C-alpha cells in the first residue's frame, strides 16, 4: 500500500532513525512528515540505474580479489573451486 503522506507524531522526546523527514507543528506537538521519493516512475528508474551502476563498479573492483582467492583454492586443494555433488 502506498501513501502520499505519512506523518509521525510522538509525544515524548526522542529521536527518529529515519531520513527525509520534514518537521511539522501540530499545536505544540511535534509531527514528522516522511517524504516518499520513489513514488514516481522516473525516480524509481533513476534509483535502479544508479544501483546497477554502483553494483557493476563494485563487481569490477572486487573481481581481481575473487580471482586470486579462486587461484589459491585451486592450488591448495588441487581441485575445482566450486563444490559439486554427484
């Protein structure tokens, strides 16, 4: 279920562990409005594109380390890197 607006009201002093909050005043009661940035298709596609680009860069950066680990496993165990069960 998607809501256009979510407002958190808390009567006691405390902290909220959320981002994208906007403070509101309801007759001396603090209200925090949560902004949903991913309700439109454009924002969803932008986030997906950034997620995929960062994942690809991370995979490219870590692949030499994974290849080195695979080589060490191959040399140490004199077998294949991935276990296969018959």
